[in-house]
C-alpha cells in the first residue's frame, strides 16, 4: 500500500461494524422466513393440527409473499433513498413483525394468505434498506468485505430456515414458525433506532410517480407469470399472456425512464457491460441454484425419507460455506481480480449442480452434504463481487436504487429457476411414471401422475400395490431431477461465460488501491452514474 493510500482517511461510520451486525439480524429474519414455511406445509394442510389448507391455498401462502416482495422491491429502494433508509427499515420491520403475529394466529387459509402478503410488503422495505445502509456507512475500501458478510447472512438464512422450522414443529404448533419472528423483530427495532444513523438522498429531485407505478405493475406481472408458469405450465395463457404483458410494461418503463429529467432508475447503467454483467450473473446463478435446491427438498424428504429437521440439517454445509468464504471474497477479488474469482465461483456452482446427475436413491448422504458445501463455496465467490459492482456504480446517496436492482434480480432469478426447473421435473416425472399409474382409478391416476407427493399419498391407500407405486415414483422423480440438474448446470456455465467476457481482470500491481467510490467503481469496471442530475 502506497503512502497516499495509507494517508487517506476512512470515511466509514465509527460504529459501522456494530451497524452491520444489526443489519444482519434484520436481514436474517426476512430471509429465514422465505424458507421456514416449506417445512410447515404438511402440518398447515392437516385439518386437526393445522388449517386444513388445500394444495392451491398452500401455494398461494408462499406465492402471495413472493408476489408482493418482488413487485415492491424496486419501489422500496427508491423510497428508502428519498424518505430515509433507517425509517424505511424501521417501518418494514414493524410491518413484518405485525404480519408474522397475524400469520401465527390465522384462523383460516385465506387469512394466512393475506397475512403473508403483508409480510412480503414489510420484507420489501427491509431487504434493500440493509444493503443501501451498508453502502453509506462503510468506506469503499471496506465495503466489499461488509457485503461479503451480508451475503453470508443470506446463505445462513436460506440454510437454517428448514432447521428452525423443523425444531419448532417438533415441539410447538404450526404458528410458531411465524411467531418466532416477533421477538427478533422487537430486538431489531430497538437496535436499528439506537445504532443506525439516518441517511437519504440530499438531492432527490421530483418523484417519478409514473416510473414507480410502471415498475410495480411490470414486476408484479412478471412474478405472477413465473408463478403461473411453474404451477400450470408456460403454455397456458395465464402464464405466457402475463409474461408478455410484463414485457410490454417493462419496455414502456425503459422508454419513459430514458426521456425524463429525474428517473427512478437511470437506464444508462445497463449500457455499461460490466454493470449488466454483474446483474446477469446474479440472475443466472440464482436461477440455477434455487431451482435445484427446491427440488432437492423433495428428494430428501420423500425419496430418502428424512424428516423436516434432518433434511434441513443437510443444508447446513451450504450455510457454513457461505459464512466461511463470503467475507473473504473481497480479499480474493483484490488478489486475483473479479473476473477470476467470479468465474471460479460460477464453475464451482456448475460442478455442484451437474453432480446431481449422479445422485440416486442409495447415494451416501454425506455426498449430498458435500455438494451443498461446494455450491455454497461457489455462491460465496459470486454474490459479493457482483453485488459490490452494482453498488459501487452509484454514489452513496443513490444506494437504495442499486440495492433494489440487485435484490430484484436475485428474487426474480430464483423464482424463475424454481418455476422453470420445477416445470422440467413435472414434465419428465409424468412421462416416466405414466406406465405405473395406467391401471389406477381416474382420481388416483391424476394425483399420482401429477407429482411424487401425490404418488406417496395414493400409495398410502393402495394396500399391497403401494410399495411398487412408490418405487416407480422414486425412479421417475430421480430421472426428472437428473434432467433438471443438466439445465441448472448450463445456466451456471452461462454465468461463467458472462464473467469471462465482460468482467474486468486483476488490477495492475503498480496501480494504487482505490480510496473513493469513483476509484472502486473503476476497479470493478463500472461507470459511476449520478441518477437524476
């Protein structure tokens, strides 16, 4: 490090690492809830132990959260920049806590669906606020490491959600998976308003009402189309028609944003190949990873027969890898450059995903844990550098917009992965299991042919024919899972190609380390753009 760099003052907040800890707590409660509901589905569907929810109602209990969350992420980021990031985070946490309480004591499936939608509204305010506050309280030289810790917290939340849910369901009623959020939210609210300073855009300009409305409509239509496509098939008008409408609205958004003086999102950012590459990498890696992780839950709980707690524990290696390697990714980028680190990470994810082609019903379970660990290592070296490239492309006062872009791409990419790869699994499963269900009664044939869960339900009432049906269903599902693994690995490899072609390499050793947002942006290969000027 040269003398100029050593002499440059640290512009970060004095309590920045304590603030990061508070933000991690706020983030964990939101990310954890995204996964904890999955293990409670069977209990909520039980008429005695739960609410007697139908399959459609269970899907909407998940999708109502996703729909509101993804649809409002961008708007929440804009409001955080304008109104204040601490107040936006406070309101988001409060809404999330209230909605969690209502969800825990819901008296009907419909009430649970609406409460989950309110949780999505709170989460949409929390998620971009955490990342934009990091951009404002950390010096650019430390921000990469802080974002690595943030990304590790995301991985931790994804992995421990099923474990927490399994533990609660073994000892308490189904509502406990939501009630656990309330004390965490209360602690978070106290710490947020004690430690975190308020920050906002000092020159917000006029609010872009048309742009905000177009973004909400476009993202909501996109998310709904993805959900419908995964549920009913992308050939249905409800899916492709909604997706086409979303494309029209988003095109109108881009055209409108290019023409006004104070846009919500300066679309010139996407003309910079490095910024676009970073957002593309995030979308591709979440498409690939979230799809196969969703499918693996059925493999573990049905094909392998593990309970919610045991199957959830198998995701711990993924979380451990994130926690270990994500905070170290900034140092790796400094040493090897973002191109090498991101490409290596994406290839590790691709290898981990492709290896699912060789997983069978009798594969030693430690192999599955090892694959999750490998995927976690790869993700830990993709997300932080990509997110940092996005955040460093904007000045601190516009951090909410950058955070919203990053989080929206991640959310939509993951939802698309679950929907598209889930559709692949459903299609291949139906083709392979059809011969085993041909002689069943019509209702049983439809249920067993629709999904492996349906086949297990039919087998439970099929007497001596049950074991044979389960065997055929397991074989069909594993064949379908192998096809999904190929598709997911291809998308991870596409992400690696994007990194190789468009991300910058290692900074020359003779060049001084960047000490400002502009310098860091240059190192990451992005153009610093001040929105609305």
